[in-house]
C-alpha cells in the first residue's frame, strides 16, 4: 500500500510540474528576432511580410488559389517529429481554418501585414511550401 501511495504522490508531483511548466512557458521572454529559430506546432509567432495569391495546378487538372506570406526577413524553423530543421524560410503558405480571419486576409492580399499564428510543416499535396502557418490574427503593417 505504501508503494502505491508513493507512486500516486510522484505522479501528482509530475502533473503539477508539467502544468506549471506549460502555464509559464514564454513568460518574460524576449520577442524572437528574425535570426532566431521558431518552433513549429508549439509557439505562436508574429511575422511580417507581404501577402500574395498564387495559383497551383492540382490533381485531375484542377487549379487552386493559395495565399502566401512572403517574409520581410527569412526565418529558421526548428525540427518537429518528422521534419526539419529548416533554415532561411522566406515564403509560408497561409492556412485559413477560421472564417473570420479568411475574410480579413483576402482584403490584405498584395499588402504588407503582421500575422500571428502557429507554424507547422506541410504534409499534404495541397501544401505548397515546406512550412505553413495556422493563422490566429492578421493586421496591416505600418506603411
């Protein structure tokens, strides 16, 4: 019985440590600079660049239009479980999972923007860049 209680106590301590580590992640950290590495699928990052729309040919002759962020300065993206690390990323495909963001971003094509989101590596035929961004917010950058 004592061993079970010790194990339960150890698991509880590990859980508290994990929750604390997640809750304080990034608190007081300096903003990432363009020459630093960005984490994929972990950190929400803010990048600047110009949005463009590009047309791609898909399966069975279908064409599709994708929105790209052409970065003001290249970035490095750390490895994940199956990809990377990737250096000097200058173009990122924008993944639009939020309808509100989708309508806002379409109005900003061919404009300079500040865009916040989570980077991830492409893993589907519809992914046309090595790194993509799940967009959380977008705003026009200073002119």
